[in-house]
C-alpha cells in the first residue's frame, strides 16, 4: 500500500507467495520455520488467545488444505477438544507438531 510498513494482510500474502504449495519454485516452506506459538499468534487475528472457526479456516488455507465447509467444521470440532467453540493454544500445538 506504499506505507513502508507491512500489515498483517500483506504479511500473509508474502508467506503465501513464498510457499511451494502455491506453486513457487523457491523450495521455501514458511510453516516449517514457524514455532507453534508464532503460528498461533499469526492466525489469532483478534488477539484473544484462541482461534475461532474463521481463523481456523485461514490456518487450513495456509497449510495448503483445501477442504469443503463440512470437512472444515468437522476438523474444527475434532481439534476443539474441550468443546469451547474455540481452539486454544494447547489444542493448536497438538495440530501443529504433527
């Protein structure tokens, strides 16, 4: 946008461009370099310490998983082990380190 600053949306685009899943030929896999905490904070866009279904959807996209709405909802419920309606960091970490 010409502001000389990278906002979150621009950062996500940069990571998407650098990901070989999207078709680049650099061989760089950003998700392999992020710690679980870094990744969680990147997708916890409202900073409330938990991922809602929309934030989880962006996580799936980032990881290159193209799933339909029903599969996404099923996956969200699977990883929301405490049935809080959110994925907290402890639940997320189990997904990330697989």
